[in-house]
C-alpha cells in the first residue's frame, strides 16, 4: 500500500532528508520518499499513520494524517 501525506515545517532539502530518515525507522515502512518542493511524503508499506506522525514530530516537523 502507498500512502501520501503533507509534511509541515520543512524549509530545505536537508529537512526533507531528516523527515525521510525518521519515516524509515517506523515499523511497516518498506520505502519512504520525501519531496521538499511538493511538501509531501510518500510511504510504501503498512505502517500505522499515527506512528508515522510521531516519528516526524520527534524529528521536529509535522505530518498531516487522515
């Protein structure tokens, strides 16, 4: 399953890399890709949206989850 979320608080490509690294630590994430320009994170796998949000918040950003 592929999920796409809006990322809040990114101001540069380094931020996108930080968010991507945080997402990849969440159980169930098979692949994560963050696009700074689009302010989006695309996740493949069956990770819990709340766990994704918590990981991104721990990195200093926010994730809009359904």
